[in-house]
C-alpha cells in the first residue's frame, strides 16, 4: 500500500513561503513539526531520549512500524537542484545515521549511484514516479511504502491515482503562504476520500486518516 503521512497548517500549507537551504520548510514551516519533535517516538528514532508519551507519539510509532520503504522528492532529500556535484547537501540532511533504517527512493532528474548511510540505502530514480513505486514496493515486502515528501511528490502520486491512504496531521497554525498540499489536484484528478480515523490530540493537532476510494 502507498501511503503519505504529512503535517499541514489549518490553511493547507505543508511548507511556508521562501524556502532556502537555511530554512528548507520556508518561513515558519518548522512550526508544523513541533508536535512531533517533542515526542518520545521521534526522539528515540533520531537517537535521542526523553520526550512525551502521548497520542502524538503513538501516531509516529505506528507510522514508523508500518513503513518498509520510503519515496521522497529531491528537495526533500537535500533541498538542492541541478547536478549533484553542485549540491551542498548531496548526502541529505541526516548525517551518517539517517532515521529511516529501510530503503529510500529519491525522485530526481540527475542520476547517481546508490548512497549507503548507516542502515539506510538511498536509491536515486530518474525514470519517474511509477518506476520509483515499483522499486519501493519490491523493497518493502509486506509493509507499506511511505511518501516522505515534499508536497510536489505527494501531488504527483495523487494525480496519477496511485495513492492508497492519506494521514494528515492538521496543526493549529496559519502560515499564510507557501506550498499547498492539494493545489491543483482537485481540478486535475478528483478523488473520493473515506475518513477511517479522526483522533484529537491535547496538543491541538488533529490526526486524520483517509482511504482513497478507487
């Protein structure tokens, strides 16, 4: 199953305006993930300790356990564009021990050899979203394939009617601009969604899960 798990603002943005290498989520975009950063599940996944054990932590733990492979866009991987030789973060954001611990497939127009960091192998796919999905499904086995972002990658799979499930974490902030998750999708490829879970968190985040009716 192909899933996406993503945080967005009340006004529908998954990143703020004016993204840069210093602020890859745009101005104010980091506020979308504060609920996750404070949890025990997130901190343990990234080699830390402590953190809240609550509904938010349970959501992250469940998502991590379900995923056997991840697909992401080039900008989600490094924030860069163009040739890899000119990318200041050509090895990604996560250092020598990325938190995935399973195969990751990066959508890109620029070929390169697979990159192995810790327990994670990044494979760079230049043949498009269907090819990346085929490779990821094979690698995931009996687990799900997760789209790790960003917004453009999610939109491409939505438009191609390849997505099976959406899990949205609606955060009580207003960004006022940036990258919309569903921009242009409804007009181009309308889809029916069935809500299968709605969980409210004391932090004010609404955790919503939808099945894409095909």
